[in-house]
């Protein structure tokens, strides 16, 4: 399923893109027939309500350690490990494989549609995404603000306390400021760094440095199915 994609990897080009803008999109896509079967399996498991994390008023279903449920997720883990080994060996093997399904919110709650912007880590963190269906603007596309993974951008935002606060430094437990970034700050950032909305065909593979500002865009009528590797 992933053999052609692995052969298509150009490590130098991928590293250059990740350093410059924070993401790299592969030119090769996965076969539609295999993707349709993954979507069916994900729907079946979500219907069983076994080992699920449910968020956003039931519109998001997360299946952690998906490699224990799907052979395709096991293949994805092997692919992700092979890719990351070429790009940044120090990151090691995937800690987790997530299968995620996002559907529209049952209610038009503004509170659940805003405030999703965040960084996964202040330091470099690579994730690999596979999108199982075509992702349009209404399907909850992944959204990232290019170049915000750069250390210069991070330092710029530390100084006014946008990423860290005194409370973050004093209290080691709990969330950090960069894990919940307000919309007003995002609007200011986008004047310099316009966001990138990943409306992509089914089977697209994306490598992203999620120390950049990013979010899963709220779903408006469609759906999004994806695998994600955490390294």
C-alpha cells in the first residue's frame, strides 16, 4: 500500500521544505480501493464504541494505537518509521498511530468551532498524515501557518508571552500557552504568515512539523478520515 510512496521520498527536498515552510507533501498518492476499505473499517470500529476518544460534542472520534486494529495502520507505521529515519533519525519510531474521523457538529456552536489553533510542541515535532478521502473546504481540512515552526518566529511570539506565561514557568504541570492560541493572535500572525489550508485529493500524504501553528479546521457538512503518526 505504501511501497510507491516510500520509493518517491526525496529526503533532501523534504528536509528543505520542512525547514523553510514546515511541511512537505508527497507527489505520490495511495490507491483509492485500499482507502475505501480503511474508511469502512474505521466506521465499523467507531460504531462499536470500543476504545474511542470522542471530542467536540461527538463529532470527532479518535482511535489510538490504530495499528492494533487495522493492518493498513501497521503498514502506515512501518512507512512512517522508514520516512522519519531518513529525515531525522533522532526522532525514532512512531510512539502512536492515530486513526481519526471528523464529522459535522450537531449544533452550530461557536465555542466548538473556535480556539483550535495550537502547537503540539515548542520544539520540532514531525507528524505524517494520510487523508483517506478527498478533503475540500467543508471537510475539516488540516490548516497550518507556514514558517511559524522557525525559531525566529517562535522567539518573536515568546517575548509578548503568547507561547509561555509566568504561570507556565512556575507550574510545571498543566497546559502551556502554545497549546491554546486565541483567534485574535492568529489574525495578527496571518498578516505576516498567511495560513495554508490543505484541501487535497484522497490518498495524499503530508509530512508536517507540528511545532508550527496549526489546527484541524472545523467540518462544515463533509467528513475527514485520516491516519496520523506521532514521533
